[in-house]
C-alpha cells in the first residue's frame, strides 16, 4: 500500500515511516520545506505547508491512506498560530483525502483533547478515563485536538465507506526508562495522570489505524498500560484525586487511561513498548 505520512521528519513521523517501509509499504513522506528525513528506496519526500490547501492536495496525490502527524505539539506558540496550523492544516488533509478517495485516515490527537496537563486545574470525572469522557479543554492546543476529532467525525459522516481514526497520544518517549526520567516526584505529573507511550508503540498504532478495515470514525487512547511511577495507581488516585470515582480497579501501576477500544478494534497492545512490525495473530495490520 502507498501511505502518506505528514510530519514525517518529526520524531514520531520518522518511526512511522521506518516501520511502514519495513512492513513492505511505499511511503509518501511530507513535511515543511527544508525538513527531510532519511532517504530510502520506498520513500518519496514531498515538501508541503498543509495550511495551504493546494499543497495538501499535492502532498496526498497518489496515496491510498494517510497518517497525519504534522502540527504544533504545545500551546507555547501564539494561540492563533496553534489553531491555524493544527485545525486548518488537518481540515486541508481531510479535504485532500476525500478528493483523492483515500480509504484510511489516521489523525494525531492527544489525551489533552479533554483537557489535562495544560489546564489550570484538570477535571476528571472518573477513572480509568475512556474515550467517552467529557471534554474540558481550556488551552489552544487541547482545544485544537478536540476540534480535530470533530472534523474527523464530520468527514466520516460524509464518507461512510472510509475509516477515520483519531489517536489520543500521550507523553511520547523512547521507552519506559526514558518516561520515568521525568523524576521521582509524583506531583508534577498528576495533571496528565502519569501517562506515556513509546514511539514504537505509537507508530504501530498509526499503521493499524490507517489500515483499519472497518469504516467510520473512532477515537482511540494510545497510552501505555502502566504509569511512569512506582507509586501504586490506587494510591495516586486517593492522594491527588480523592473525589474521583473508580469505575474499575487500578491494580499495581495500571494506567489511568482505558485502552480497551484500541485493543479490541485495532489489535494494538498497550503493554508492548516495542511491538513487532508485521501482523500479530488477530491483528488487522497487513504486512505488505
């Protein structure tokens, strides 16, 4: 399959491109002019500013699916710029995907689509947090990710035969050791619920989502199944969120985000930091 990857020169983008090539796919790798990655026989690099619709159209031409990772990943940029790049850029990718008839669309969202680390005081109504949790976004970045998910749902209603997946990524790190390097103090990580995911695991989820055989729009938590801290999760909940009810137990260092939907519908394994390239038994990911 020929897969377009936007933001391909970024850290996650590089992992996705490499994984797709090793799985036997051809890749159309897109990033801003001057931002390029490693050359490879199965990779065609195209420069594009996705906030320009015509450039988005050209970037996706000839692809069969798209993994859209291009965008700003932090609210430290001016608010209008965060909105312009993340919201307008994603809209243009969705328009181009529709015009080119792409069957699979995977968008990078964030656990912050409901609010979290960038909120003055995050609000969680229950644990574990699932994809149906109400949204309380405050900052421009989190708001942009909530809007991206709504855009995905809207285009899915227009294209009932295509698969649209919004992946709520969280705290991308190389591995568990790198995730724990944030420090021994549990307090600073309380806003984002001590969560993380490895680049390799996230890249696997991107491919699984882009090649999802079932049509329609879906949001998935792509978060490791254990926290970055050795403190038991039940203790963390009681200490930092004493008023938040538990819908199910949090044994040991269990993660605060439910990944049941990603496991059931994508065949993604939240407990595997470095999952295999090819299809696992029961997975919907083709190897070529």
